[in-house]
């Protein structure tokens, strides 16, 4: 049995298991009455009749720290059957790079570290606010489908990393267990990401937004799963005898998850299957390579004040899903055989921790790495690995107004053995609304 058959069999088994459990789905319970937070501004309607809808608006399960959490401004219809929330945050950052600088705006991307270090680019001062965001979230409930949501989020990075321009970040419709639209990939575990100021995030963190259709059933208070059909995004490193063509098969991610502690802790096992198409110019044929990955991720609240985060994956040709490798040509690379391409082997991981000193002050630490393997046919200056260390401290001056400081260290290593390094001190002021 070849590798493709084995992987396909694994995914079929997972999907079949999900189908067998579907007869006993267990929706997440929402309280009929939910106290309106003091921060909320109710513009119209009677919130007392829409307590469950407010609970949905303030549900933060599976959100990354960088995602906006709950809307400040609430609108209700007269019967309390539909709620509209408007929220977001204004985020400004200032940074100073030393011992090596990354010319990538406010994002600290270890892939972009010059190798070797550029003497003309050793220091840098930069400030901007283009990662501020605004979102709309409409929530309703029908007797036939249960809860439904419409969500749209924008940010201001449409002008590039150093410019300003409105850009769509997420836009999806969620009805019951089904989500359709532009959203975080099913292969991304948002809750496993360590809080930080840097919007790029750790080198080995899983991060990807796709146009998708996703089914996420709950089997009990503790067990849930998910399967998605997602738009593939593939970048290649081509040779003279290979050519980029349109993709013909969607990416298929799946996962199973166990959570405890009221959703404050969870562990997730995920899988990803990709069919990566390309043109073999030597034989004038369209060919494909199989991409796949497995991931273990989660978070655990060990004490009242201490949380840990973790995620790690290994596979072939899933570079589009890794922070450091997304868009860098590592989904497919040319092989030593004329006209052929392959899905390169790679891995990524992140470990993080958070400690709450008080209700207003907390600190985080994260260490992460992304790595490719045995790509000797590529040029010597090709990326082999990137490492990322981040130390953060956050303080809530008043509710919704947060200041933070961060130290970042990054290192890129090429297949030649040469390395480049960068250091950054970053400060943040953020107001959530």
C-alpha cells in the first residue's frame, strides 16, 4: 500500500468515526439569561429577552489572543431574537530593532532576517497602527437550526506591512455546526497560541485563513471534532522544467478534541491532506504531489494563575499553514529529477506559558521553531530553520485599555550553515471597543 492510500485510509477512518457519533450530537449550552457586562453599550432593544444571544457574542472559545473578543456596542430587535454587535480595537505599536533588524513593518518574521546580517540594517525604529481592527457580528436563533451567526472583520493592512488600507480579514456565516466563508482554517488551533504583541506571531505557530466549509459537531461536554473542505493556497519553488498551474483538489483538515475545566483546557489531534498540482514541462504532463501533516496542540490551566500552550506538527508540503513559511514557496519545491516536484518535509512547534500576577497584570513567554529537511537540491542560501523567542508583559490600566512591552529574538539559518539574527523591543497601547 502506497503512502497516499495510507493517508487516505486514515482520513476516511476519522470521518467515519465522526459520522457514527453524529447521532448523539451535544450542542454547547448557552444560558437563557446572561448578565450584560458593564462595558457593553446597549443602543437599542431589550437585552433581558436576549440573554442567550449575549452569551454567544461573549463566547471566546477557540479565539487567539490577537482576535477581537467581544463587541462593545449591542443592538437588539424588539423581540430579542436577533442581536448585532460592533467591536474591535485600536492598536498602536512602537519598536526598536538592534543587533539585526527586520524590514517588515510591525511584524517580526524570522524568515525575513538577512543572512548574513546586513551591516547597513543593524538598527531600526518604527511605529504604526495598521493592525487595528473593526468587526460586525450578528447573532440569532431559529427553531430549526439553532444559533446562527454572521461575522465580518476588517483591518488596515491593505497598503502592505508599512502602509494603511482597509482589508477584509474574515467574513463567514455560521449555522448550527456548519461554518462557510473566509475564516481560520480547521487545521489552526487558535486557543493554543501564546498571547503576544507581535502580530506575526511565533515562527512555528500554525496560522492560516481560508475560504472554507466546515462541520464542527460536539459529541459531549468534553468531546468535539471538525472536518473542513478548504480553498488551497499553494506557492512553489520552480525550476526551468516545472510550471505553476491551478489547483484541482481542496485541502481537507480534520480534528478531534477533548476539553475540560469549563473549556479553559483542551488537547486536540489534527490531520491535513493536500493534493498539490503542477506542470511537468519535461514530459508536458500535469502531475501532483501529496501534502499531509499531523498536529498535536492545546492549552492547559495548571493553576488559577498559570496556563501553558503547546502545538507541534510534522508533515510534507504544508508550508502555507506555518507562520514563517506561508507564501515562501515551500508547499512544492523542484526535485533533483528533471520535471518533477515534491512536497518537502518540514516541522514546526511552539511552547508558551502565561502567569497572571493580578487581575490586571500578566506576563507570557513563548519559544518556537519552524524547520525544513533535506532540501539539498535548493540553493545554499535557502531557508533551513527559524527560531523565535518572545517575552511579554501586559497591564490593563482600566477595563479595555491595555499597555504592553515585548522583547523578541529571532534567528534564521540557511542550508549553507550561515545564520542571521535580530532583536526587538516593542511597546503597545491598545483600546478594545
